[in-house]
């Protein structure tokens, strides 16, 4: 998966995300993924295990590590075993990350819904104001009329809404995944269909959705911050967009194109 976004070329330059934390606010992260001490806002304890059938946060965290192998995962469980992510828990999760982090940090939000929540917007503005860029899933309702998906649809500099691409291995080409939500708010895209991913217990599964395109961008953010720790979230977004690989599709489908680390950082 990392090859599709040019990650091995960044690693060859010595850029691997060292010194950066990536907070994965999700269904939890299984112990199969090396991680920092996190928190579980569903069970109110210090063990944010992934109880979602087949895993979700575990797959997300593993994909961050594919792109940024030296970044450290900060697991924050805000979604329950049914995959429901209450906005109040997401807000608390963001605030907890702001209090806990030490040094450069990225937020990965492979979650969302059709309703904008003011408290979450305020929390994300606080994170961005503290220098924390945000990667957010654009949504999986491309075949249902593409209702705006929040928080990805919030217009905040440094919050990058990520669409999903299908990969055609025969033609080595990328196209917007049919399920990926379309919208003017889509900033960037990354592979999101049938990605090999880690499952709870340490096995390998197949992950599909904008949820799994998002950590590839969060990993890319971690690489930029490890190379240039003083970048603002808006600058991180500008750099990702500047070096993205243009695709022959509308910006509503793919944003500025495929995230690409082959040249920089």
C-alpha cells in the first residue's frame, strides 16, 4: 500500500515519521500494533482494545505505520463494538490528545456522520491551533447521493478530507471508488479498496472505505512533520496538495489528486 503513495522513496531518504505521534480516534487499536499508552472513552479505562468485529481502528493504525513506520500510534477508543462513534466521545478524545501529547502530533479521524457538531468543530479548531493537522474520512455514501460527511466537510485549514481510490493493477491506474463521497470539500485522495490490513490478533485482512484511505494521508502528514516539525497544519496541507499526483477526474471526486511522497519530504 505504501508503494502506491511513494512511501518507500521517502523511507529511502530517511524520512519515516520519527518523533511524531499519530492519534487514532476509532474503535480501539489491538495490541498487535505497537502503541503508546492510550485511553478508552467507551469503557472508561486505559485499555483501548478493538472490539469491532474484524477490527477497524486496528486496520487504520496499521496503515499509518505502513507509511510512517517510525511514527508512534496513540490509540483513543471513541467508537463502540457496533461502530457507533458518539460525538461527545470524539470531542473528549480530541481534548484528551491535546492534554496528553508531547511534540508533533497528527489526528486521524476515520469516522463521521451527516450532522455537523459544533463542539467537535471547536475541539478540532483547538487542535489545529496547537499545530495538530487532521486527516478525516470523506465518507462512504458516494452511491447514496453523497451527503456531506462531518467532520471532513468542515472548512478548516489543516483539516484534510480524504477520498478513496480504486487501483487497477493491470493498468497501474487509479480511479475514484464508487462508494467514496463526492463533494467540494474533498481535499486529497488515496487508495481505499481491498487494502491488506492488520486485524485484531495480528492477522491480515482486507480493508475498504475512505476510513482506510485516511491513515495513508495521516502517515504522510507524520512524514512531513518529522522532516519539518515547525510546519503549521495549513502548511502541511499545502505541501501534501502541492506534491499530490493529479488524476484525470473532478476535484469533487479526488480533490488535488493522489497523495504522493516520492519527491518530498
